[in-house]
């Protein structure tokens, strides 16, 4: 199973990437993320960085590439639809691309999981839509 969500943000690619690449800072999503707790000693741009979002989503950063403007993370546990008991191998990936004609940015947020996941797509798609909408609203204001 998989989720695929995208948006075009009317802001330069560098500005969008700077907002997204800080794994411990989701201040650009004030209507979705109300609390971010950094867990452990890894910095927000280091592989292995961990966070807990809204006291519910436990996530780990697995890859970050400033040149390609992308990062990959896992959801290690979360609410029922994406809990470790219901979903195995949940990997999210965010990629940022310049839209050269408009000096805008295309943001692609995808996720996949290996096993289980009954209801994961129906649960995750609206979350990613809301996150991307907040990103757009924050960076375009």
C-alpha cells in the first residue's frame, strides 16, 4: 500500500527545503502539529534523529540529502491505523523540486508500508493533505 500527496508552493525551492529539512521543527504546520518532542541525542539533520509528534507519532529519520532536497523517515508507532501492531515497515519520503518557470516549488510526500495497514491510507492521506496545505499557507504568507 502507498500514499501519494503533492502540492506546488509559490516560494523558492531553498525556502521550502529550509523549512522541511529540520526534522525537529514543524512550526510550518501549526494547524496539524501542536507538539514536537525531540528524542535522543541526534540533531535534527542527522540520520537516527527521533521525534514524537502530537504525543502520538514516533518517527525516526533514516536519510537526508541536501543536494537532492529529500529525506526519508519511518513511523515506528502511532495511532491505531499506523500503530506498530497494525503496520510494519512504514516509510515516508519528502522530495522538493524547483518549478523553474515560476520560481515555485513542487513538494512530493509519499509513504509505503510492507504489511498490515488496514485503514492506514485512509488515515494518512488527509494528514498529508493538511500538512502540505499548512506548508503552503505558511510559506506563501
